[in-house]
């Protein structure tokens, strides 16, 4: 009998979904109405040996407790803030993610948000569509990127890929994270506050953990200043969203480009109303190629686990 696995969200890749169906007894929670899910899962729970989830959905301690036979949690993404890692560790449950394959696309998204924010691309799109250009209304000039300084908070693979792209635009780059990165020529700021003070653009790509929750607060935003731009492609929880909205409204922060939010998919009406904010719906890695590669890595990790082989991309616990 094939192992029973619980799938909390499907892969955008039809080929990945087909492989899962071929190899496992798949139970799709996303196809069950929320009000019926608990009763539905009750009948399956004792048989579930694997869970396929996403970085945003994760698997919390309460849901993990419902699955006594659980052996592996395969996360389709790199975020772990929604996974109860301490419980998984105690129970000996393996956890895998899909690193490396999404680095370039997420870095590209960060650059896209920066360009759209700095050059007012989204606002100018609306300007043309609404007929303002035909009415000969004035157009406020944007700012050049060349010669500006970008601070990258979180300098892992994605942060370093962003830095590489920024250099091509003539942007000076520096970074901050608690642990210095060996072998890089990019200067490290003394603190996140210092990074914000030194930067025209602050790009957030640090992991979402209890230690980083709302770490970009009003003090950091004020340090970035009225000409500064905040870009977030990490997790919404890293930003004090209320403080960011207030700073944007009162002119203490110049602009923001956001792919992630505190309570997805709910985006505050105040953010949606502001012309100096560019919004995308958590799609940093949403390309055909990358989502297939991520899903394939989920499939390959599951195959390795159930074959008793080393996992390809295990989370160190």
C-alpha cells in the first residue's frame, strides 16, 4: 500500500501533482470545506505519514497533534514560521524545504518592486489608464537609482542575489544580519538601525522568526526617512504594519513595495489606497519554472524519505 499523505495546497505544476497521485494515497485538505475539514481529517489522521504544505500555511502544533503517524513535513517553500519545529523535533518528524531553486525569481521580484516604487511605474500606469496624460496633467519626476544606497536586511542566498542585481544599476549595497557573512565585499552595518540610517532603500529578506517579528518598527522606518523606500519580499510579520502605514501617511516614509503582508490575503485598505505603495500578492517565486522546481523537490524529498534514503534538503533541527 502506498503511504498516505495529506496535501494542504496543490502545486501549480500539473506534473508535480501527477507524480504525487501516482506514488501516494493523496488526501487533499484544500478541496474540503473548512467547516467539514476537522471531521474529514478525523477518519484519515491515523494513516497520515506525510504532509505537503507551503511556507505560508505551515503546520502548527495543534494540527500536528492530530497526526500520530506523521513522519515528514515537506514544505513547498523556504518559510518555516508556520511550522511547529519544536514539536517536530521532539517527535522525530523530518522537515524539508525547497531552498536554492527560488532564489533568482524572488530576487527579481525584489528588483521589480524597487524599480516600480522608485520610478513610480504603477502610479504612472494608472496615470495613463485614467486619462490624466491626455488631460495634460503634471507628472512628478521620479528619482534615479544610480548612486543610491540599498540596505539588505538578511544576507542569505536571496539577499546576496539581490545585491548582485543592484550592483548592475550602480547602487551601493550594504547589509545587516546578526552573523557576518565571510567572503563578501559588501559592507556590514553595525545594526538594523544603522542600516536604515545609511540607506535610501531598505530591502527586507530575513527569515520570519519570533526574534524578527515586527523588527522593522517605527524607529527603523523613521531612520529610513521621508525619502526612503521599504521593500519586503520576506514575511509580513517582520514589519510593524500599523507603524508602516502611519509613516507612509504622515510622510515619514517615502514609499513601499510589498509582496508579503501581516494577515494574508487581507491587505489593509489604507495600503491599497496609497499611490506611493506597490502591492503584489506574495508571488515572489511564482513562475512556471520555479514552482515546478520547488514542487519537484518536494516530490524528491518524499521519495527519499519513504525509501529510507538521505533527504535532499532537510531542515536542521
